């Protein structure tokens, strides 16, 4: 659903640049992508213009990225879209917009990682660098991200029931067992760490079989790193999980990995529903989201959870 009445065209984007950042207005301009929240227009070889268009929350997400990402980006080992300029609402376009660096690569839902060792090491290094203590005024996660997994028990139950009814899950009891183990794992007691909080395949770029960039930090927040660790189940190829956990380091203890499995279930359900909608031509659907989500669900239900020292079972 388009929340911006103004049609976003090349002429509009060039006009916005001419009004507010005229030194950039003469660069070549072409449409890059239309995402959930924003349209992305490539500006020359090294920049991009992001404009909110499809959700009312996109404005706040763009401003959040502009406020926080420039200070985080230098410490990250993968390229990310670093904000360079901020465009303010105007008579030409009623919402804020940004100019960021361009990150080359192909979204992981279109070109999944295939080199297990390299991808595991790269993802672990990125998350290890990102997951450092956040300041007290860091943003709070949307939809419970970064918080206790148990707070999302009701949404999980609804998703499982819907997926089972629609034939998208064949063994709901196995799924429920993974969830119950995750929500009973010891909680995160460390400091709130910086999280990307939305590491689905379309937000992680690939090249030559491994990861080469991470985009869309609109859900950036602070909290339990288990939510980001969950992304490995969806992003990595088979046989890479042990390598990823070893490369990430001590924070990926058995309790964190158990919680991560619960977050991975939620992420898998999201991809399964969006993928199914794409297969059937429903609005908002993206068929390419289905295969990695189903693969994650298969791996989660086929693999026993790591046990916390001193736990039974």
C-alpha cells in the first residue's frame, strides 16, 4: 500500500536534489529497487537516494539511520549504506529522504550464499563488530525485537496455526518444540548490544557465493543479540552453522543459541508467508523469500538445541 500520494519518478528525485542538494543534481539517476518502506534510486556510481513511499513508519526509520549509522559504519567489516545527506519534507515531496553511499551486490534472496565457510566467517565477523554495547539513548526495537522472546508467544501461536492450516508447515509439533525450548532458555543478562534487527535475505548482499554488504538499518536497535544470531539459520547454506557459532565467539553460548532458534522461527514464518503470497500473486508477496525460509525451518526442526550447562534434557 502506497502511503505517499506523490508518484516517485526520476523527475521528482532530480527536482528534490536540485532544491536541497544542487551539487548532486547533475549525476546520472536510475531506479534501483522498490522495497517495503523505501524506493532506492542510484545516483551516479557511488551514491543512492532513498525515499519513503509504502509505509507511514518509513520516515522515522530513515531519520534513525541518519542519526546513528554514520558512527557505527566505520567499525563494520562489510559495506553498509552510510547516510551522506538528509532531505527535508517540502512542497515537492511531503516526507524526509536521504542520500547514502551505494552498496554493490545482489540481494541474498536472489543469489543465496553458497560458500559455507566464507559466508559463515563473514557473517560472524560482521555481527561480532556490530554487537557492541549501545548507549542508554539507543533506539528501542520495533515489534519486540531485542527484547524477551516470551513477549512474542501470542504472535508465534497465531503464525503457527495459520501456517499449519494453510499447509505451509507439515510438522507443527516439531516447530512448537523448538519454540518451547527457546522461550525457556536463560534470558540475556548482559548489556544491551547494537542490533541490525532485520537481517532477512533481501537485506544482505552477496557476490561470488558469500556476503558482500548489509543494507536497510531502519530497525536498528539495542538488546539481546540472539535476534541477530537467528539470521544465520536463514542466510547461511547447509553445513555452516557450527562454523558460524565458533567464529562469532563466546557470546554465542548455548542459552543465546537456544533463544536464537526461537527468533529464527519467527523470521522463517515471515519469509514463508511473504513467499507464499508471492507464489499466488497476492499484494506484498515475494516468491524468492520462500525457499530460504523453508530451508531454515527444515534445519531448525531437524537439529537439536544446544543445552545450557546444568540444564536437564
